[in-house]
């Protein structure tokens, strides 16, 4: 996979208010090194948009565009989500870094403060905010935990075969992780588990609904579910391939038997004679059939029979490569399983 271009500089002061940026630029290199240069995780001045706080929210804010928000479900403005609608049991924790990425602004081009809501999906921003960089904005990374939310709809996710991409269709509790890259690291192992009827972990969801069937797991690349297909069960696949090998071997035997009979028949046809009306004397073999029959026997013996023998040998060599756990191309994973 090719590398993605990195369009912004490591140090970017374009998001600062104009007077603050001008003061920063007037400093000498020695002053910059001594004052708020950020080296060794020291104090660093950078542009941070102002966050629109809802009345129900408790906010813990760091110095460098980092937030923990405790409130109720809202994917954007204070009227959005089940918190904005006034629903109970819609508590939310939103851990967010890098609001208004990739070019956060503290003021717009007119010198007015910029206020932002949570930005779950990339959106365009007006030229009044910025005319220099690409006019897009998103929150760089977040962990969103909600007691009741429309998680797929809020993050603009393809519906797939599980969950719901519709608004107000099937609200549930949910946790979403969003960033440029996500790593789930288990030093020993990782399990992805869904519950269902009879599950030891419970048979109800957080809304009190009864689990009528086991939920599945969708792996969707590119947020496009147009060609979403079921995964293959490994043991069943091995059994299927082994049976195909057996049927191909049997077919090889059938063709070999047919060829043997056909060769005998062709030899008889090529050398056959008729009884003439002259005192029952046998005629000579057909001048057309005799040479053609000899040629056919030669081809069947030297080409067809040879190919059948080679194909049978190849089948015997091919199966252990893919269907034997000691084979170099064994089709079952030694580590990962699914139902």
C-alpha cells in the first residue's frame, strides 16, 4: 500500500489568533527555545477551537486540544442525539483529541472566535473560517461511549448485515473508536464475541430487549458493503476440497476405464472385415478406417492415457499441500477462528 501524503507541517501556528501568532513570530530563536516551545513536552501554544458546551456536560480539557466530556448522547450540536432530544438513560463519555483537524483554528479570518461541536464525520467548513488550507474538518481521534445512540448513523458507517444505519431505528448502547489508525493489542489473545439466546453472559440488551438471535461480526473495508459476503468455515472447506479431490480421482478412473474400452473397440473397428458374397471370402480392412484407427490408437496411448496418469499423480500431490496441517499452503489458520 502506498504512503499517504502528509500535507501539514510539524509545527503549524496558522490556527492561532493573529496577534498571538505575530508575537510568536517576533521572538528570537533563543526566546522560542526558552518560552513555550513545547520541547520535552513543555508548554506549547497552538490554535485550539472553542468547544460548545452543553448544560449537562462536565468537561475536562487539556492544554493541547484534548477533551474528556461527560454528558448525554450528542453526535454534533446540543440538539442532536438522544441527549438533545431529552431522553433519559442516554449518558455519554466522549474522549476526543484534535478537534477540527487537520487545521484547528482558534479564530476565523475576521478575528472572531471559532466554536465547534463534536465532529464525528469529515465535513466541509466555510471559507470564512479558512482560505488557506483544505476546507475540511474532523476530530482527529475519539473514543465515544453512549448508553443509547445510533452509532452507525452518527459515524456515517455502511449498515452491513448488523446494526442499523438509520436514525431512531434501533438505538442501543455502543462504544466507537475512531482514528487514522487503531490497534487492539492483546499480549496473549483477543476475542471478538457477540451474545445471543442462551448466552451465559446474558440474553437481554441494554434497552431491555430480548436477544432473539446471535449477532454477527462484519469486516468492512472502505466503508462499502456492496459486496459483503459470508466468511468460510475452515473445517467444512477442507472437507469439501477433500471430497472434490476424491470425486476427481474417481472421475480419473472412469475416464481411464472408458479410454481402455474405447481403445479396444477402436482397434477392432480399424481391423474389421466383412464377408464377401464370393464364396464367403473375408474382405480386406477398410482403406479409410485402418490408417485412421491406427492413428487414433497411437494418440490415445501416447497422449490421452499419459495425461490421465499425470493428472492422477498431480491430484495425489496437490491435496496434502492445502488440506494437510503440515503442508506449506494449509488453508486453515493456526491462530484465528470464526463460527
